[in-house]
C-alpha cells in the first residue's frame, strides 16, 4: 500500500501535468489530468498509442461523471448506481471541457469509477478526473502489478503507485449507452447489463469505427500465443494453459474453472511465461458462457497474427 506523502506527491504530479501510474481493480492505469490537453498528449507519447484511440476518464463519483457528460441518460444513471465503483466504462456524449485529443476527435467519452481505494484517493486529492489507458506500451499485455508497469514504462512516468496485484485482472467492460452497444466484453457481463437496461440490440461488429482502439492484434505477449486443444499443441517447448484436458506440454498449467479466478490469474501468468523464452504459449479455448466473453475476447486478440 502507499503512504500519505506518496499520495500527495502523486496528486501534485497530476496537477503539474505529469504522468502517474496507479492501480485500479482491473489493470494498472497510466494517468494524467483529463482536462489538460498537453498532459493527455503525454499519455499517447509514452504508450506509443495512435491518436485515434480514445482514453477512458476515471472519476471518483457519479456526480463527477455527470459533469463530464453532455447528457446522462437514465440508463447510465441506473448502471452507474448498480455497478460503480466497478469495472464498467460507460460511453456517453462528452461535455466540451473534455479535450478532443482525449477522445480521438469523437464527440463521446468513456467514463468509469474504479473500485480501488488508491485510485479514488488520487482522483479526489488531485481534484481532477484522470485520463488513463492501461499502463503498457501499445499492443502489449496490460499490467496487473506495479512491477509490470516498471518494466514497460518505468522511465516514462513521474511515479508508480503500488497497490499490489489487481483483483479483476482484465480490462473493464465498455458499453456505449445509447443506443446500447457492448464495445468491449469484460467481467461485468452482457446479462448483468441487460438485467438493468433490457436487451442490447446493437452488435459491436456492425459498429466499425464506433470503438476505435479495439484492434484485432492487441493484449499480446511477445511469445507466440495460440488457442489449441490438448491434441493440437505445436512442436517445441511451450506452456499449456488448460481448464479441462492437460496436454503434453513442457509446462502444463491448470487454470481455474471459475471465470473470475481465471481472469485474475491470466495476465500475470502471461507476463511470467513471457520472461521464459518459450517457443509458444498455448491456451485451451475457454468454456461457453457470457462470464467468459471478456477472456475469450482478450485471448482471441492475443493470438491474432
Ligand atoms: O479497465 C480498464 O478499462 C483500464 C483501466 C486502467 O481503467 N483501462 C483501459 O484503457 O483498458 P485502454 O485505453 O487500454 O482501453 C480503452 C478502450 C479504448 O481502446 C476504446 O476501445 C474504448 O475503451 N473507448 C474509450 N473511449 C471510447 C469512446 N469515446 N468511444 C468508444 N470507445 C471508447
Ligand atoms: Mg490497453
């Protein structure tokens, strides 16, 4: 955990337009003052991220989110009341005080209130909302520990707040609010959202351009990652992440059959395996069911060539 003086130094750095990496419940974020276009530009530069890919803005209350939105539909209010603080990003029309640079020129903004005491304390202490993508270089695996951030961006940030390993382990669910469209699956499932706002009728695949920043190749370890059954493992030395049937791999790794536990473990494990110079990392296709949608999505992107 962090000391009071570290928190104050981090808040001061944010107000000065610098970058601070901080923990959330999902993955570590690379934070800057969301209302300062130059600070926002520094995020893109540090990550090597294309300017067209919008950032999520982190807030410490529903009221703060409403101030950053041009309109706040009832459905957004209901979802925020139920799932915030938590791993759900709501995309709504933006208030003009949000710099265009932050949204890649879109007239919408993604807002979320993270369920992490350090993140919330930093937002409150800095007195400004925090723009933050995952604290990794563009296309790489997201960080779930402060050490992952140090390895990827250590020389590019003023400070890294260490809150220990993250709970959820994969990035938030991203929902465009009206019309409702699931732009990125995550640990808050389609069913959970539909139980609050009714059926999500718009398919994200019909919405090319609606969520720039969702690239087919993304979330990738350096080691080649393939989705494979136990009897389809490549030749050479590799690790096999399985839930049901172990394969003949140098390293068979039994993964939790519970989607939440699996997600929490996944990136940390991939970071670890990536350091071992294996020929491949193979992963058994995850089970059916919407609680696995986020994991399935990340593994599909991690294995895309
Ligand atoms: O869990 C998370 O969401 C983490 C933590 C740090 O909060 N953040 C994260 O940010 O994963 P990032 O930048 O790696 O992914 C954000 C994605 C963008 O790539 C884009 O697909 C979507 O969220 N997004 C953000 N703003 C959007 C907008 N206005 N319209 C559509 N999609 C948006
Ligand atoms: Mg990311």
